[in-house]
């Protein structure tokens, strides 16, 4: 049970608080009032619930009421997704969820994620963005962009770079960094730019005077 306060009668009556003024100089009887309660247990599921590093926390609330503002746990390298009624799966609860029985709530977590965006960088065509977890292997799809007179060489991290960061269809694995200088953030966009090389062109050299043979060279 939860203590609801002191009242002037066993049933009904007026609630007495620190600010109640007594106006009659005679004995007064105050009655404790109790509310039926349920216990809500928060399980960090690997994370901590508060600044003290506790992994679990119990609170009692009135039966048939909502908890209100739920605690926000933390787990290094993970993103908190919410409180659920099961360690895996279950139903997500929020500040307005009504509780009628003792309940254990489990924090759910996911990896930090990023979005790969493919930029044709002068080419034509479309490629869908891809959402990935940091720290997970992923094989890049084949380039679907085309550019007339050019051959695709690979992917760069900037539009004006000629340095190939990734060849076509190789494995990508980006580790998450918390560095304040150049760290990552959940949901960031990671753009890859197509690098193109022109097809070879044969140039014929005609010197225009007798005795000199014409020549040729290949250029891109």
C-alpha cells in the first residue's frame, strides 16, 4: 500500500497537510489513508538506470494509475529504444500506460546506425539509401550508375576525390566512435561518391610534311 496522507475522518473527511491551520483548541484525531499499490521494477537489461550505476529500480504507484515520466537508462555504444514488458519482444509502455499488477519493465537497446547515401557524381541512375549498424559487415551493392564515355572505378568519400575508398561490391564495416572531435552520431549520413575514368581515345598525329610518318597516342 501507499500512504496517501492524513485525514480528519476514517472515510471521507478533509486531507491535512503542512499548510492546514488548526482553528479549535481541542484534541484532533487524524486518520491515515492508504491506497492499494503495485510495484514497477525497471530492469536495465545490461544498462544502468541512474547516475549511481544501478541496473534495477523499484517504485510503487497506485493500482490502476500510470507511472508518468519513465527513467532514461544508458548503455555505452547502444541506443535506448524504450521500456517493454519482456526482455525480448513484449509490449512497449509509455508514461500513460496504466498498471494494475506488479510489473517488470525491460530496457530495449539497439546498435548505433548510419545511412549510406550513394552519389552519382556526374553519372545517371538511382541507388537506394541503406541503413546499417555500426560495427557490422556489409557488402556494398554493385554500382547502378552510368556515365556516357566513362568507366566506374569505385567509391570515394568526397565529390572531388580521386582516391578510391571502396571498390565495387566490397565489404564495409564502420566502427562507432565517441570522439568529441570527429566522432560519429546515431543516424548520420555517410555519402559515397562514384569515381569515373574516361574511356580511352586514340588521337592520330598528322605532321603535314613529306618524309614524316603520322603517329598516334591514347588519351583519356
